[in-house]
């Protein structure tokens, strides 16, 4: 028997995966350090030559410009820090309106896709395919310049019951003014919500234990409206309506929705609604048909099948998609700057950046805000997702 | 032996075939549904005739100036016709427009070639050409390097700019995003975290913020005195943005490739790049094709956002046309409608292609 040939037991230095991975990572690190070193030195040199002072001191200096719409008291004497908050609140406002309305429109249209009625089915398809495939910015412009700008002037406003007015300057809604004793009603509303949560838990536990059902929905509805109503009557109606009134050339009083907000909210709703409808459709289609058949053979009514069998399973597909749609809605709300709705982007990256020139700080702060908003949405939706996820047996 | 011959099928009963049962089943199944049907029909009956009248019958088609729009009850398509050159080509010199057309034709030719050519030729010719195309196009469109008339990027614009920017971005984003996706799957912790940060950054930030970063922050990053072209900065931003999204698409594709494929490649003794490029990548691309197209549609629609930083893409050209002092007659509906139709045709056909690929790949027998 010949001797075994001598084989080097360990591979050469470079063929050792560990050494290799260390070398690659070191190279990447070195490249990144070089890259950032270059950027930072260049930036510092550029800022010096342009006379830009870095730092966040500008947040405390007077802004000196007006903002079209603000949820908190604001005028030109406030600081840049205040403009940041005003913009942030406006962003949150339009995103919230958009998310709520887009969800409603999306679910309606998604469900309409499965209607028995051929016309409704086709309408849903046409809606989805039309608005999904047209750029959002174009839709915003369409609503703003082609629809809302052609509304009548203040004197010829369209109105519903002399309480709601719509004209080229915006939408005017009656507002509620709280008087003393309103706190009593707010407490009642809070109590109603707590009672409903408690009731739902109790009813579920009872059904699990005894199999008896409790009409949770109707009772909840009763509590939700009944309790505040009783409080309202007991405290002697501590609210008054504030109707918008035409004074001179414009309306005073009530709540004013500026056309920029209307156009942006409409476009975001219609655009994102189409994507949500598509997500709902995909979710419902992902439930195997056997599930419906099995439910029918158990003798469940069609409405119960939808609620108990289809929707819970479809939600598993829908919720992750909703998560990303909501996030892109928030990101898309930055298009406000194209029509001048004073959101964070318009106010801060637009006007404030122009006035102060603090590009790096401002862009950084803005990006951080959108990150945080999207992280929050993601966190909430993931919690929601965990509650609809398939509970598999271990 | 007697051969078995089945009896011919009986026709379906009369009350389930034909137009009347179809109508009863689909339009008037219940009283409530019938009401809804009638309401929808009534709505369209009142809406469509005036709409068609405005769009076509009373519309003004011929002429070159606003004064040609004599019929105020109809759309003024003269506006769109008069500006159509700008809508498509921006202010690129008229006698040089053949260059833009050449670039677009080359793009179409390469796309067709990569589907039709034989596999070997495709890998050797179509793919390198595809990757080179953006750079060749820039040389041709710019013109100064090859002795043609120099056309500054300020003159590039219109719908063709939307198409070319989107195409150029996705072409460069292909290899880049593939690397990022590989990095995210890597075992090397530092490479993985850098990839994750890159991907999440470009996905998590509004694209508009990225554009602003490109226009106000990038100039600060370069050495003093360097003047980076605006369009080039936009291209860089769009590419990075697209790469973030595509990397996630590719990650999904990687996860969908069965583990056995990796193991089989390992047991054949293929190295990492051989395994990745020859075995895994073709499967990943095939699986991710519908999602890549969907991402591309998003990118394509997002090129309209460039209006905000002053690039003369199609929507921006429309805005300019609408505020032109010779055309101040309120043609915004016509203008937006035209842009919408152009974008809609492109995006809708791409989503049709995407879903047909999806159907072809879907081999489940669910329904």
C-alpha cells in the first residue's frame, strides 16, 4: 500500500472563509470611512465658504413668515421651531384623514369587486385600474386646478341646508363650541368606550365558557350613543353650533377646510383607496374556495360566512399590505408642497430651508420625522397583524 | 369488443343560458340590487352624453392658437395638439429629435432582443448592451463627445425624459439592488448591517425628501467648484431609491428559491459567484418579474415628482403650457386628461404584462 499523498490539511490563507469574510468586511469599512471622510471634509469646506453656520440654533430664531393653515396658534413672530410643529401637525392631519378615508373607500371597493351585481363589479375594477395607474401628483393637480378652482365664488357658494358651504375658497363646516359642563360629556364618552371594551371581553369569555352569545354590537351601539346623550341632557346641552356666515367677501365662523387640504386629501384617498381595494381583493381571493363551501355545508348564513370565515382569513393577507400602503400614503403626503398645503415638507424643507440655508439639519430632521411616523404605523400594524395571524397549534 | 361511446351532452336548461337569465342573475338578482343597477344606469345615462359631447363632438380639433377654440362647450384639443411636441420632447431642438427617438428605439429593440434571442447570445450581447444603454444614450443625447451639436440637459424634457430617466434608473438599479439584496442575506455581520441600513433608508424616506437631498445636500458633498449636472443628480437619486425597493423584491425572490437549489450547486462544487449568477439569479429574476414590473410602474409614476425640483418632465411641461400667456383660457382639464391618458396607457399595459407573467408562473390549482 502506497503512502497517502501529503495534503495540506488547512486551506491557504485566502481560501479560509473566515479570513475572507474578515478581509471583505474590512475593505467595505475602509471604503465607507474614506467615503464619509471625503463627504464630511467637503461639506465642512463648502459650508465655511458659503458662510453657513451648522447647529440647531436657528430653531429658536423668529421665523417671520405666515402659514396658510395652523392647528395651533401661530403668526410670523413665532420661531422656526414652532413652524416645525405647525408643519408636523398639518402632516399628521392630512395623513390621518387620508388613511381613514382611503381605508373606507378601499374596503368598499374591494368588497364591491365580489358583488353579485355585474355593474358594481365592473365599476370597482374600473375604479381600481384607473386611479392606480395615474401618477398621484397629476391627480392632486387635477383636483386642485381643474375641479376645486372652478367652484363658484363665495357669494354663489354651493350649500347644504345653509350650514355647509362649498366655494372656491374652501369648504365651510359648522363647528361645535364647548361651554362649561362639556367636560361631563367628554367623561361620558370615555366611560362609554371603556364600558364597550369591558362588555366585549365579558361577552367573549361568556361565549367561550357557556356557548351563549350576547348581542354585543347592538348593546355597544346603545352605550356609545346613549351614555353621552344622557350626559348631554343632564348637563343642559353645554354645546352651541357655530355656523359659518357670509360676511363681506368671505365666510366667518365654523370650521374652514382650505382647498389645498381638500385637494390633497381627496387625491390621497382616491389613489391609496385604489391600492387598498386591490389589497382587499387579493386578500379575499387568497382564501380557498373550499372554506366557503365548507362553511355553507355547515349551514352558516352567507353574511355569517363572510364575517366568521372569509374576513378573518383574508385579513392575514390584507394587513401587511395595508401597512405598506399607509406608509406610502404618509410619504406621498409630501406632495403637498406642489400645491402649497403647509405640511412639514412645505413649511420646513421649503420655506425654512430657503430662509436659513441649514440644509443638512433641516433635511435630517424631516427625514427623521417621516421615519418615526412610519415606524409608528409599522408598530401599530404589526401589533394588529399579530392579532389576526394564524394561530397554529404548537 | 364494443367501444364505449358516451351519450352526447345535454344542452343546459333554457332558464340558465342566454341574455335574459344572465341579466336576471347579474343585474337584477334582488330588489335592492335592481334598484342599485337602475341608479347606476341612470347616473351614466345622464353623465356620458354630455361628457362625450365635450370630449369629441363639440370639441375643437383644428387650429394652432387658442382663438381656434370657438366652441366653448367642447374641449380645446388644439391646446394639446399645439403643445404636443413639448409634451413629448421638451425643448430639445427640433432637428435633433431623431436622437431621442433612436435612444427609445434602441431600448425597445434591446428589450425585444432579450426575449427573442437565443440564451447564449442574450447573455453575451443583450445584457451588456442593456447595461451600457444609459451611458450610450447620454453620449448621443448630449452630442458634444461625438461631434454632434451639443444639447445641454436644460433642454431635455417631456414624456421621453420620464421614460428615459425611469429606464436608466432601473437599468443601473438592477445590479446595485442585487448586490444589496445579496448583502442583506450575507453571513458577514458588517456587510449585512450596511445593506439593511441602505435598503431601509431609501425605502423609508419620502422620495421627495431624497430629491431635495439631491438638489440641496449633494452639492455640499462634492469638492468645492465641482458642478454636478442637475439631471445626473436626479438620476443618482432615482437609482438609489429604486435599488432600495428592488432589493426587497429580490430578497423575496431569493427566499422563494428552494434550498435544494443552493445545496445542489454547492455539491457540484460551484463557487459562490458561479452558484449565485448561474443557478440562483436566473430563478430569482423569473420569480420576481411581476414585482419588478410593479416597482417599475411606481418609479415611472414617481418621475412626475421631478416637477417640484424644476425638471421639465411631462407634467411640468404641462404646467408651463397652462400658464403660458397665449394659452390662459383654462385648459387645465384637457392638459391633465391628456397626460393622464398617456401615463395610464403605459402603466396599465405594464401591469397587464405583470399579471400575465404572474398567471403563467402560478401553478397552484386553487380555484
